[in-house]
């Protein structure tokens, strides 16, 4: 029942048309790219949000660990998605567990724990609503079975409990992510293994260096400039990677190194922005 295409159709048929229409768009709130940008912005502007930089980096590390755990499980279990005829949108990759359900649970749950916006019950209320909506949307649009999202939320909750209870530092969570990513490779996962290992390793190494440095809060303008430069560089690099590289060995090596470097650049943005602020101040005084 939990992994039956008829159940997927029955769930959709039980919902009014407007609900299916809304869930079709709500699902994007759990897209990996959207969650990643949300986490990056939270980290980059943590000073303005009165959030400790270590706690903000902890969210980034947990997000990387969530990625490693999800792609590892997907690649090892390798369960196909529901038949294409029941899906409202085209999706590729494996079905179990739902990356949207895991990612939404971890990211929105962590933001509810770490941030100070509103009251605690309000933050967790909003996070719960988002997780339920995103998980439900994956079934409603026919790209996941109910079991995929139920297990995905469960994985996210367990993962959250573990990192909050036993790994309450960014450096330790990056190391945990690396162990999980390597375990996925050992058990035969072929679902973005180089990306999972590279981003975990890069995050661990770069944060180990950066966390030892004192960081004055950078200005919003400097953060935006540095982040934009990084975004342009990342976009060009991704285009080259997708367009020009056709060797599996070279593709894997570039994916690993690129993911490691990207994790480092993301963590370094506030530090580079702070340095930029200092350079501009010194230049202004010198003039």
C-alpha cells in the first residue's frame, strides 16, 4: 500500500483540484537548490540575524550531511520511482527515500532550532506545516510513493536528533557527513558519490581553518558582491563541467574537487567580505 502506484493516484484523487495545483508549486520549497540557497543566505547573513557564526555553519554542515545521507540511501536501495504515467512532472533518479522530505525536515527543522525569529512554537509550527506540505506534494504530483516521504521525514527527524544530541559543532558534523558519504560509496551507491564526498571533505577542511579566525561582521553589500562573484564562477564552471567533460574518471575527479572547492568558497564568503570591508576602509582613510 505504501509503495503502490494505485495509492498515489488515490491520494491525488482525494484532493480537490486547487490543492493539487498548490502542492505542485509548494513542492519547490523542498528542492535541493532552494534549500541550499536558503541555508547559504542564513549563513552569510547570520550576523544580521543575531545568530552565532558557529551555529550558522552548523546548519550548513548538517545540510551537507543530509545530502550525503540521502544520496547514499538512494544509491544503495535503488528503488525506482512510480510509473511515469502517474506523474504530473518529469523526475529522474531513485525514489527512496524522498530527498525533498528528508531535506525539508532537516533544513526547516534546524532553522527552527537555531534562529530567533518569533517564538519557538511559531518557528516549529511553520516548519511542521512546510514539511507536511512538501512531503504531501511529492505524492500528489506522482513522483514518490507514500512510503518514500514517510520514511524520508523519519530519516530527517532521526538525523536531526543525532546531530543535535551528539554532534553540536559544525566541524564534527562535517566529519560525520564525510563518514556517511564514504559509507555510501563502500556500500555501492552511485548517486552523486563524488559530490557527497567532495562537499563533506571540503567543508570539514575549510571550516577547520576558518573557524579559528576572528570574523568582524561584514556589510551586506560586501557579502552580496562576494557571493555574486562566487555564483558567476560556479555557474561558468558548472556549464563547462556539463558541456565539455565526457570522461567518467575526469568527470568524477572534477565533481569531487569542484564540490570541495564550492563548500570552501561558500564558507569563506563572510570572511572574504569582511576582508573587503577592511580594504575599502583602509583605502578610504588612505585617500
